[in-house]
C-alpha cells in the first residue's frame, strides 16, 4: 500500500534514495568500528576495545532507525553488502595501523565526512521534498555524529 503522508511520491522516492546512501554510510562505518573493536592492539587495548563497542552499538541503533525511516516514507531499505558498497561514499579500506590512534583517525575521518554530507543536504529535505520529518531525523543524526567525532577527537589530543 502506498504511503499517504503528504509528500509527493517522487519526493518520497528522492528522500528514500538519499536516506539509503546515508544508511550505506552508517553500515560501512559500523563495520569499520567493529573492525577496530575486534582488532585493536596496544597497551590501551581494553579501554579502546570497550570504547569501540559502545560506538558500534550506537551506530547499530542508527542503522535500524534509519532503515525504518526509509520504510516510513514508503520504500524498501537496502540490505545487502553489494548495495551498501555501491551507495556509500566511504571507503571500507583502513589505511592506518591496528593501534588506537590509527583506528581513531580513520573513524574520525568517516564521521566528519558523514557530518559534512548531512549538513550539506539536510535543508533540502524540507525545501525540495517538503519532508520536515526526515530533515529533523537527520538533524538529530548530525548531532549524534558530532558527539561521536568529538569523543574520537578527544583521544587524539
């Protein structure tokens, strides 16, 4: 059944396509954060192991909520690795070492990239698509990424 929520079908399709790209970014970032959790080495292993676990748990909640937002606007959420790798603007490649600084720098770059992407696009959800709900959702997501980036950045100071 079609979602009759006051947003034109073509606008709902554009919102779903945009949100799907963000969902792909979130999935790739979550996986990279799990990689850090699983593979961290060094004297600070235990503390960073727990820190990364907290971050990927938070990202997992975002992934679920974002997929549900796509469904709320009447579309299906992508749910395969192939789709995510095609949609994401992040690289799944890790270019740093398996120490905390290496993982933190890589994850911080990804969080900041997502922050910039959301900031550049959030207003368009209201102005172009008349979807204040998705705009509000993304504003909250932006704030969460800003906090997660701050937490990562604080480890590098």
